[in-house]
């Protein structure tokens, strides 16, 4: 019994190490192709353009509505709490830190994950089950350049651009609450934010958005690629991929908070 228990632990450990190695290898290959100029051939650019349209442009109306709704509520709560705890002088710094450093990239990454991450995982899983990936290999089409790279780059562009849009909408909606709660005019609110924002805040927004966008596409792609050749394995692949993706997003968020606290 003890020997079997030890064997089970050893087997799971070896499988975990091998899975981590395979995932790391896939990540490095994708990064290498991103830096290789020859990867950006006409076919890849065409797929990239379509993917940016599907991932970013199509979602803009819904995204703006959600940004106004959730942004207004969140900014209202932040301003109310700041006023309640006599932190009116720090409202600018609190809004900038919360909106730009934390909420905008995190919320955008979650939304893109739910909308596009699951769809891409399913798409690649179906292609794997239908042997379409093998067909691409037979025609000597580079899967990384044609399938994976456009989606990864579109994820980075989507999360980064939409995070900036979300931050601008939240900061704009914040003026309404400062107007009603504190009777603050627009110029005062504008200078309050300008004096509070720093280059570090913009860099944090960009770096977190790039990291979120990268894993938002990379993990679903890898999960779909590892799907067993059975239609019943597709929903399992999507579920496992989304769980891993959310874990990665929370890991990046926690790591960012730890780095900022140093």
C-alpha cells in the first residue's frame, strides 16, 4: 500500500513536471515566432486583421456599456468611501491607483477571457478532433504563424486597447460623482487627476494588459492543442483551459501587487 502510494505521488509529480515543461516550451516557441520577422507573412497578417476585428472591434459597443455601468458604480463606491473616511485630499491618487493600476486591466482581461478565450479553446479543440491540424501539417503550413500567433497578438492588442478605453470611461464617469457628492467643477477634477497620475501608473497599465492579453490567448490555444481526439473531450478541454486561464490571471494580479508593494 505504501509503495503504491509513493508510486502514485511520483507518477503525478513526473506528469506535472512534464506538463509544465511542454507548456513552457510552447510559450517559448510562440515568443520566438513573435520576434521573427518572417512570421508576419501576408496570410498571417490577414488572419491577424480578422482576429483583431472579432476580438476588439465587435465587442466595443457592449464593452462601452459595461464600462459605463460598472465603472460608474465602482467609482461611486470609491468616492463615497473616501469621503466617509475623510480622505478627500487623496481622492485623485485613490482613483488613479484603483482605476488605472488595478480595475481596468483586470476587468478587461476577465471579459476577453469569457468572450474570446473559451471560443478559441473550443475552435482549436474542434480542429484537433477533426484532424484539421494534421491537414495543415500535411500542406506544410506553420500552425504557429497561421493559427496561434495572430490570436496571441490580437489578445495583447485587444486587452491593452480596451483597458485604456475602460480607464478613460471610468475616469470620466468619476466626474459625475465628484460633482454630486463634492460639488467639484470639471477643471478641479481634471487637475486633481493630472496631479495624481504618474508615469509608473501608465507603465503598470501597459505591462499588466500585455501580460493579461498574452495568457488570455496562449492558455486556451495550448489547452485546445492538447485535447484528446474525441468530441466528448472538447468541453473538458474548454473547462480545464478556462480554469487554468483564471488562475493565471489571478496569479499575474497578485504578482503585480507584490511587486508594487516592494
